[in-house]
C-alpha cells in the first residue's frame, strides 16, 4: 500500500523512471543497500530526463542534416583541422557569446559541419535553431504579415545558438538588410551564431545595398568570430554517396 502511494507521488512529480523501477523492481536490486538502490534510481531518472531534453532540443533545432562531430571526415585532401573542430565542439564559444563563420565552395562539407556543431550544442543542453537564410527571410516576412514580427525576433534572440546557412546566395534588399542587422544587433555579446556561405566573408559587404548597414552587420559578426575556410578536392556529397553505395553492396 505504501509503495503504491509512493509510486503515484513519483508519477505526479513526473519521475516516471523511478516510479517504474519501484513498481517493477529488478530482483538483483534487493541485494543492494537502501542508499545504493536510491542512487541507482536517481541516476536512471536523471539520464532519462537528460535524454528526453536532448531529443526535444534536437527536434526544435530542426538541423538541416543529421550530423555529428564523431563522423566528420578529416581526410588529407580537406583543409580542416581536427583539433580546432573538437575545441569548437566543446561549445565554449557559446559560453563566451562568440560566433563561427564557415566558408567554402559547394560540396566542401559546410552544412554538415555546422549541423554537427548544432548537434553538439543540443547534447550539451543549449537551445539551437537552424535556418537557411532564404527561408529565414521568408519566415520574417510572414511574421510581419501576421503582426508576429516582434514575437518571432524575440524567439531568435532567446536562442543560445543561431545557425544561418547559405548566406550570400543573392544580394539582399534594404528591408532584408535591416532584418539581418536586427538579428546581428540583438545577439551581439548576448548569443552565438554560426554563419555559412560559399563566398569569403571579406566579400559579404557586397550583398548589402547600404554601405552603412553592411558595416554595422559585419562589425557585429566578424570581430567575434572563429573563421573556418573549408576546401576539398572531392565533393563531400560525392564521398558520402559513395560510402552509402559501398555499404549497400556489403548487405
């Protein structure tokens, strides 16, 4: 009777794993002391909640690719430093509100890398949001049309790591430039960004029609950023596709 009451109280407190362990005890646990059993139950509950939180963060991040740091290709034909990547994957740059800029030609693995950083951030408990810049600008326009602009921008501001992919696929209008400046300004020294594009960041000024706005945007991004310039003799999409085909051949 006492156990049933305790189990119900655990469920009310949303300690479902502990409630399940108490209602369906493993016979081997009977050999443990009370402190050992309690410690084991707390550890399993903590792990269950942590895994649940990571799944929720990854789902909300909406990363463009299911990528992880452990699977990054460090082939000799790629200009990518493993030690630098592992240091950035520790997410210390988020604690310091710094940014990462990745540039490189199409197929150099930019999107995979930035999504792997996003995955690492989620696993460390940070809120993350991934957008392709063209899609983000469309969402901002939609938010304006629905009188939700302030709410949408607050959501971006409150995200610890904002990942913006495909910057510079086209030149931006004056209104789009102002929206990008608003994002950069709201996050300066308060949140981190990862930006990715095919063209070197030194040429990003050319995407904005107003030099004053361009200077303001770049000033808030460039000086607080780690720069990763990626290059590869082979397209990473081709490399990944080849590996998948080889794995299929082994089945």
